[in-house]
C-alpha cells in the first residue's frame, strides 16, 4: 500500500530500529484483515505527520520506514543466546491487540479498562484505547480494579515488580516519536502501572515495586521473592 510496489523484508543491521506507530488503530491497519500489508502505509503516514524536519534525530535519513527490517544473531546476540538455551517463542503473542500501556495493564491485572468513578471498580468497562482507569481528585490516574498482586498478597505469596531506571523505551501516548522521558521504580507510567492500582496502595505494597539493582542483590543473596 501507498508505494504501489512490493516492499520486501530485509536484513537490518542498524542498532536502532524505529518501527512504526502501534496504537490500536495502527495495529488493525497493519494486519489489514489478514492481508498483513498495511505496515508501510501506517509508518509512512506517521513519518509524514511528525518528521517534516530533516534535522530531527527521530527521522530516518533517507525517508524510508524500517518496518520491514529484521535482525539476526549478529545484532541481537543476547536474544539468540536465550533462544538457543530456552526457546525462540516465535508463536508467543500479547494478550491485548493494542500498544504498551493496555498490554502492561493486562500483564499485571488481566484487563485494561476505562473507569468513570475513581476507586470504584464497578464503574469500569473494557477498553484498548485511552483514557485508561479514572482521574482522581488530584488529577492523577487511578486504577480501581483488582490487580494480580492482590491475590498474591491475600495468600501470603511474596512478590516484587522490578523497574529499570533510565529513559522510557516507548512513547506514553502510543505515538511513533516523542521526547525522551525518565522512569524509575518510584515513577508510575506505562511500564510501571502497579503504583496506580488502588489494591497495591491499600495493601501497603508500594515498596514491592523496586529497582533492578535490588533484583540483582536479591538473586545474589538467594532471597528472590516467590513471584517477580
């Protein structure tokens, strides 16, 4: 689509891959009812909207989207080592047909929802698009429904959720390009949604959201939690 010619997959040796936009509407357009030919169209549309400035470091110099590129062992040796030792997982798919925030909400709670009343799970309905949760009186996002850690806490199963410190690896609004934002274990965001769940705060479990160095330290001491 868009180019009028077939754009074949190719070996991409670049260390940085921009990919394409990945909101729910973009994913559906990529799949194109099973034809799988919408990737170029969505990527080019995103670039035309955002990358008009040729000096923008988020733009690809030759103006060609890299959504058809793939990497092999030479670019991602660590991932291939995992595959050699364990399994390739080439038939593993995320539970949500959407972008990173609903996928992470589903990861920790089995659901992504929009809620009309803060702290009221009965006001929530399923959704794959923003806004998620509810906005409380402080103007912050609130997730009223129950997350998986509630079940662990209730049955006295120890758990931790480890978050790396640094730049967020994705845009917070499902876009293809955005200014870098910082994250940490103390920063609720799309990679760290547990801090916004009512059940985590009510159970006094916020301290279970920890930094990666604490993961390494716990592993070295043989004190890893039952669930992480």
